[in-house]
């Protein structure tokens, strides 16, 4: 297929502007391919739960376990009864992580219901 045939459906001379930062991400290329404005960011409704929230859950819980478990290990090494302090630190870390996540996700509120695309 020639270059002329590949671009036959597109308007001539229409260019999608490069973002001010100069960084072209996947969304920019997607907008450029559909000829919508690449200068405008994708609009996401406020309060929408995204994939970032799933990573926040994993990272908060892992950080809580490691941080407070490590503090429990240090206290257990210093004061004795290491297994007791480690277990207490891990439980405290999970409790704090869940509390922080609850507060973070609570402030977002329920988002609008959207149907997911069938990717099969």
C-alpha cells in the first residue's frame, strides 16, 4: 500500500500540535491518529476510580507492612521479644495503611457509572 493510499481518508495539512512539554505519550499518538486535539489532556470525571487506585492499595499496604514491621523488628532487637514486636508492627502497619486508604478513597466519592468496553 502506498503512502498516498494510506492517508487518503485523512484531511490534508491537518497536524496535531505537539504538547508544550514536547513529550508525546500514547494518548497523544492516539489523538493524533484520530485527528482530535492532542494539545488537550484527556478529560476524566472527578471522583472516578482509576487503575491508579489499585496500585495505591497495594503500595500503601506493602509500605505499611515493611515500615512498621521494620520498626517492630528494631524495637524487638533493642528491647527483646522480637517476634512479638514484629507481629505488632505488621498489624499496626496494615491498620494504618487501611485507614489512610479509606480516607483517600472516601474523599473521591462515587463516580458516574460507566460501562467497560468488551475487549474479547
